[in-house]
C-alpha cells in the first residue's frame, strides 16, 4: 500500500473503537452531534446530514415542491441546473423552469 493512503498510527484503532450506530434511527452519536451543531449555528430547530450535494439539492427541492408536478423556478447558473438537472424531475417529479437572467 502506498504511504500516502496508509492510515496514521492509531487511526485504524480509533476507527474500530469509535461508538457508532444507525443514523436512520438516531443511534449514531457522531451524526447526532454534527446535526445538533449544524442546527445550532444555523439558528434552526433541527438539521439533517446528507452525504452528497445532490442529496442536499433534492432535499431542498422536495421541501419547496412537495407535490408532484410542481414547477421549480431558478437561475441558470445554479448547481441544480448544471449538475443535477435530471435528478429533480426523475426523483421529485418537479419541472425545472429557468428564470430569465
């Protein structure tokens, strides 16, 4: 294994000894702490950890467009358009409408 990808001494031990759980059921203490911290610094009641930007974008679309067939208006330069164009239509059943710049 090349040196640049080897864990530092003790890292592997820390990983195996870390307290973990199923974050879906609220059992992972690290995820819970991170979500509580994010909610606190954003001044919100709660927060949720998503592993990718696409999942975050889809969560935002669903929060604003909860019904099938809803139209989402956006600026052309948004990441939602550049990277995730088909995901909103396919997964959220929304239509993306590009507002004039």
